[in-house]
C-alpha cells in the first residue's frame, strides 16, 4: 500500500517537473531570441544604445512565436524585400480626386 502511494506521488512529481522543465526551456528560447533581435536591431542602427535595455525587457515579455515572426520581418527588411515604416505616396486618380479609401484614411471623412 505504501509503495503504491510513493509511486503515485513520484509519478505526479515527475509529470510536474517535466512540465516545468518544458516551460523553462521555452522561456529560455524566448529570452535567447529576444537578445538576438536586440543585437540585430542595434547592429543595423534601428536601436540606439539607450533603448537597448528597454527593448530587451519588452521583447522578453513576448512569446517565442512573435519573436520569430519579428526576426522574419527583419530578414525581409535586410534583404530589401520590404520597406517598413514608409508611407505610400499620394497618387490621385486621373480626375484629380483620390479614391474613397485613401481619402478616408488621410482625412477621416468622405469627399
């Protein structure tokens, strides 16, 4: 009877420890990715030295999947495939007026 209880307790403890270990590994991977992203942003001069600790703290709060996505976005920017932070130029339609969506986004009301 005592052996069954000990085995049951040991199994529960092992499951808990395995779950905690997995959570810590995921958190460590997230921290490593956060540090990698901050270094990349610093090297590409997207971040100033003063912003490093704040951005690192912010990134460490994010899940690993978000950080991986941010890394992919940085790759796209680095390769010149995309230009983040730019605004499309204002190209009016041939009649001189903008389309309704563009006008609404710029001025917040209909023409």
